[in-house]
C-alpha cells in the first residue's frame, strides 16, 4: 500500500519561482529544510537535462551555502558538458539575487553489465515495516531504527540518540512541487540529506550541521520506499564526515556522504530533525 498526504506540496510553483510551503520548514529555524533544498535541486536537474531515458543520474552533490529563507526561490541550471556517455549539469537556487544552494549532477549512459565480483561491503538492512493505516497530518513516513535491535522501529528520531548502529526507512508521501509527481530520482535526492542526521547523531543529540551531501546511485530506487544505514562517522576539530548506504526493497543502490560542522547548543525536536 502507498499512503497519500493531503498536503499539496513542499513548494508551490509561481511563475518562474518556487514558494516554500510551511511544511518545508526545517529544524534549524525559519528556513527550508536541507532535505527539500536538495530535492528541489534534483527536480531542477531532472527537469532541465532533456528526455534521454538512458542517461542515469549517477551522482548528485548538493552544497548548502546559506540558509534558504521561507521565501520564493529562483532556479537556474547549466549543462556544463553533454557527451555521448556522460552529461554534467550545474544547478542553483537563488534568493534576492544571491546563490543560497547549488548542485552538480553527473549523468552516465546505461549499457551492458560486465561480470562484477568486486566486494560490495556489508550493510545491515532492517526489514521494511508495513505502511501505516492512517498518516494523520504527516507529510513523510519514517521508520527509525537504532542500536542492535533491527526488529523495532520508532516514528521519531529518539532511536538515533545513542552510540550504536542507525538506519531508517522513509516514504515521501507529499509532492515536492505541487502538481508534479515525485520521480525516483527526486525521491533519492530528498533522501540523501537524511545521511547527515543518520551519521552524526550520538548519545548527546545532534551536534553537527551538514554543509553538503553527495548522493551516488548505481540505479534508481524501485518503489516509494527508500532506506539508509549508517556506515561511518569521523570527527575532529569540529568537522565531521559520514557515509551511509542507500537501499530500496531490492537491496543496496548507492551511498550518501556528508560533511558537517559543529553546531553547539542545538537541541533538535526528535520528531522533525531527520533532514538538515
């Protein structure tokens, strides 16, 4: 079953701008969540790169340059290089003439799969719980896993406030842009930002805020559910890095990498801090 939200979208198109809806507000103040900033950049990349279905969006890097205010957002994109086997695209979000976020996307042409027995690494995927019968006023459905018990999920981030393993299943049930159906790539672009909280949460809370994230995909997700499992976290002198594996119901499909800065004094609401 696929659940449905009553919300029109996180952004409402208005001429050549996108207006963030109140539900796009993130946990860091009166700003748009980095989750939906990255999603909007992914939407712009997909919208502006043409209709070649064999070009796969293999990598999306999102730079969160400034807080994105709860105000109209202008978008720009440039095809840096379009070749036979790859396409490189830059996209920007602007407010009051200033670039507040940007992305670089690499699209690669699909082709025959060679024999491949390289070691893929190990990741523990928690089972996908059933969709809830009722969603209430939620815009996103989360199943959050923490510690060594992979059989029990919470619907907030309390399971991540510990020093053990962390994972999440997420289903976006609200359109990113009102009137536009969520595509597999935009779903993945939104989910990539979850890696920040996933890899940076500890027993004292969430002491880091990410400055970027990079999503790398070997294939697009199959179905509306996406999962992430934390692989690494390192930090020194107030700078942290983290890597998570991205998967769907069929198995791992890529990774999400984040770079973050210490942000002391922040105490996130555990029900709404998954995105940056």
